């Protein structure tokens, strides 16, 4: 289960959760990898642009390792 540090903003938590699931293509192993390597970088005041950059970093790293 993914736990976010976004406080009580449930809408933002849901949006981020589904973006992570989507970028991981519903793969539990990818979600676990994201959780281990990138979840600690998410913080409450993070803007959407920063979050998208974080998702792109994960996507690029994962794709470069699995070529």
C-alpha cells in the first residue's frame, strides 16, 4: 500500500496514486520499485510540475534498465 505525505488532502492523494499506477501500467513490481526509490521524495507542498518530473525520472530510469 502506498502512503503519501500530503496530509489530509485526499483529492491530491488519489490523483497521485492513480498517476503512479498508470505510469507503472498496473504492475505491482513497478509500484513497489517506485515506492522504494521515489516515494520519499514526495512532500506536501510539491506542485504538480515537480510531481510530473519525478514520474518522468522514474519512467526514464525504469526504461533504461529494461532495454
